[in-house]
């Protein structure tokens, strides 16, 4: 039995679970229930990502992000507000993330939080314990 034979059924199960969750999201009117489904979806995609890392071929492995070299001041970060063709960046716990192409940040806002700002306190309230930051591209660090 090779690695493909071992991982393929696990990957197929994870993909089926993801598909089932997406189907449920379309018909679930309750926001709390939707959030629970989204958390299950997040868990399954994380599981799938870990399975993909187990493949021996380097092309299927997730490569680490390059080291962060850019340091932003608050004034510099404010320029990345997603307006006038600028990218949308947001800082959380001293790290600056690119949210430009994230659907939840459409219009460079996310539930009243505006891109180009430090959203640490808002993030702690809304996403405490959720692994959402690991999915975002790191573009720098905050100065200070």
C-alpha cells in the first residue's frame, strides 16, 4: 500500500464533509448555526491541508511564507485602506495582513472594521480562538 492509497480515502471523506457543510450553509437561516457550520468547514479545510502536507511529493506541500521584512507605522498602514486602487491591509497583534482579495473584507470593511487600521481589539472580540489569521498573507509588522 502506497501513500496515495492511504491518503486518498481520507481526502475524499474530508471533501465530502466540506461539500455537505456548504450545502447546509445555503439553507441555514440562523446566524449562530451558520457560524457553527463555518467553524466545521474551517476545521475540515485545516484537516485537508494537513493531509496534503503528508504527501511525499514536494509539489503538494504547503510552503512556508517568506520572512516578513516590511515594517509599517500607523500612518503608512492607513494608506492601505483598499481605496483608489490601493491594497487593503489590516494589523492584528503587531502583524500586518493583506485582506485585499478576501470576500469577507469586500469594500475593504469587515463588520464595521476598516482596512488600513489596527484591528487587534476587534479581532479578539470576534475571532478569539479561531484560526483565521493563518489563512491570510502576511505583508509586514507594525512599528512598536
